[in-house]
C-alpha cells in the first residue's frame, strides 16, 4: 500500500503528514500557510496588483486586498475574487476591478504585481517531501480547510455554516462525517471544491476534503490521555477559529464554534461547562461573537472525565482556566491533530486496518 498524505490548512500554518500504513513510519512538517504568506506579500506590495487563481481562505488575504485597493488598482479574476466574497458585486463595491482571464493577459506587466491564489502549493509540497525523503505517490490524500459555504439569500454565512454542521451531525453524529470524497463535495462548499481540485496535481488513488475543526477534534480525541474515557470534551483553539466538541464513546453530543480573538480564559471556561451540561444556545453564542452552538446529547459536565485541548493558541487562551485539562498530541505532536484526524477519518470511512 502506498502512503497516505494529509494536509491541514489553517490561518497560520499548513501542517503536513505522510503516513506509511505498512510500517507506521511517518514524516511531518509545519509550514507557513498560503493564507498568511500571500497576505504578507500583499501588505508588502507597492503598486497595482493582479490576483488570479482560485478560491482560497479569506480572512487575512481579504483584509490585505481590501486595504490595498484603497490606494492602488487591484484586478481580480472572478474565481479568485470569490475569496473576498461570493457576491461579486460586493467585491466591486470594495474598489476592486474584475477582469476575465483574457483581459488579464493584456494588462501591462511593468508596474503590476501578479499573485496566484490557491490554498495548496503542490509544487512546494513536492519539494518539501522530496527533502524529507518521502514518496510522491499515495493511496489516499486528504486536505482540511474551513468553509462557511455559499449561503442562500437572506441567510448569514455563520448561520448557514451552523445549519450545515447541524444537518451533518443529525444524519451521522461522528467527526468523520465531515470527510467528503472530492467528487462528492456539496456544491455550496466552494472553497473545499476549489482546494479539492488542486489535489488532482498529486498522484493518488482516492482524494478527500474535510472541515479543519472537526479534523482537529477527531485527531486530538486519539490522544493517549483519553484511552478508556467515555465522556470527554475536545477543543481545537486555532489561530482564527476555535471549535469545542463533546464526545461520548466517539459520538458527537454537541459543539460550539467561536472566533479565537474574542475568547478569554473566563469565556472558554464558561463555554466548556455549558457544552458539557448541554445548555449552550446557538443564538446566545452568536450574539457574543461566536459562530454558534449545537447540542444533541451531552451527559452533564459532572460526567465529563477529561478535557483535551489542542491548537496553536491553546496556551494563550487556556492560561488562567481553573478547569483541569491536558494538551492533546496525537503521534506526540499537538500540531498534528488535524492531519491525524484526516488520517483517522479515512481509516474509519474506508474501513482500513491500520494502527495509528
């Protein structure tokens, strides 16, 4: 069996894991994410800007583009422009000029910086894996991104994402339910579909995409600290977003999602207790600056045996929390929670007999 490649794309880092099922050998790397790298490039650019490529994670990239458009000409192809907003009229309202691929070729190249938007640099990953001595042919590959989905008119992106997540959990209450074959990604997940298309540039037999938060929760739940634990809370505190989930024997009982920048030690503690008790309300979490919450069946906080926390901003946010918790590090590395979650999701959905 060829190795399995998993790529977790966050706001700050891209985490990469190559796992050899036959020998359990694995190679891993943490690099700057394309989102952060491209945003920093835009912020350091002087003069006009041309952006082509495909849909990628917005956030820092969107903010940098909008800021640049206040002082310089910014040209974007329609597909790349959906990184800013799915509604292209709203992109134009930011002072950005939309041009076709044909018009793009006619722009003078002297005083314009051209950047290509994409969530994965397959050429860069190939160079990296070659340096690590890893293979470039895979039985399975999977990548994780966060995708709010293209909301219908009158529905906010936050509410739409919440509706999608709730529907998935009600149909199949397991983290691995958020893993999609590239060919079966729902059409409203446009970023996921765009990134999934890039995976075709990597030799493989089967390719998947997954939600980043659920991938990290699944990966962290494999931490040795949770062995023999029936009821637990698992929290991924990412650079941009935080997702907490209640698990009972691997079954999702509920979750909350929040903007990490809005979290304090007191607030995360209240959210964890509320999640364990099953008392969190979606509208309340949204009104406080979060993405929302969904409770299916949580046992009560006094029944929670362990709290496991992962993610790059875990120590910053958890400092001062009075609850007892441990840091989750599958394969001995907290930065690999998402990639290991991808691996475990493939294992479960494909019924693979591999040991992590």
